[in-house]
C-alpha cells in the first residue's frame, strides 16, 4: 500500500506535505499522487548525508533534490504556505533567512500545473 493510499478519506481537506528525498519509494511519484487540492502547507528541511543514505535531520540547508521536489509540489498545489524546518545545529538568522528566501524564489518562478 502506498503512502498516498494510506491517507484516510475522512482526514479532512487539509494536508501538510513533507518534502524529502530520503523516502523508500520514488518521491516524485508520491508528490504527483497526493491530492493537490488538499495540501495546505508544505514542509521542507535539510538532511545529513551518510555513506549509504540521506537522513532527514532538520539541521542543514535544504538539498537540491528536495528543492526539485518542492518545485513540483508547488506546481501541483499552487502557492502554498511553506515551513522551513531547522531544529538542530541552528545557524545564524542570516543563513536561515537566505534558505527561506530560496522558497520565495521558487514560488515566484514556478509555473503552476494546469488541472486536466
């Protein structure tokens, strides 16, 4: 059963969509399968790179593959509230702010997908 198939029908109309590339399945398939009209907020965060895997640790800048997933998510869900999560090894405000501004650039530059 896929992650999307596990979404209960009665979960309401609002979903928080966590964007990460450390999933055990194709993350683009997941993002393309989530009911876009139910996404009310998107969460993005940095990861730690290990020898055999990448772990969603919320303690580094967001990786490029995650930004690509974010771009696809906002193409589908539209200009949605975005939460940049940085919970550990917190850098200066300027560094976190620069990372958050990247999300603004994606929002400004992304062409929304047309519903078919």
